[in-house]
């Protein structure tokens, strides 16, 4: 399931699972908060999740995290 994630998407997913906000992730990765939000939307679609909690749950269930 997570094999179709880019390196950056996986990195952002990991940080999301560590309860970091989009602004915190953006600061850590030196990208804009809008870019983080775009990656988050992409992750929701790719992992077939409705929200961030579902996103993290699916990532753990698949063994990605």
C-alpha cells in the first residue's frame, strides 16, 4: 500500500505520525506549509483515508510505520 509513496511523502507521513503540525513539518523540512498540505492531501488519496487519524492508522496497519 505504501510502496507507491514518494520519499518525501513517506518522510511527511512519518512526521505526521509524530503529531507534528503542517507548520512544524514545513519548518523542519524547509518547505512551505502549503506544500506540506499538498503532500497530506496526496497521502490521504493514496492511502484511501478520510482524515489524518485514518492516514496514520492505515500506515501502521500496512507496516509502513
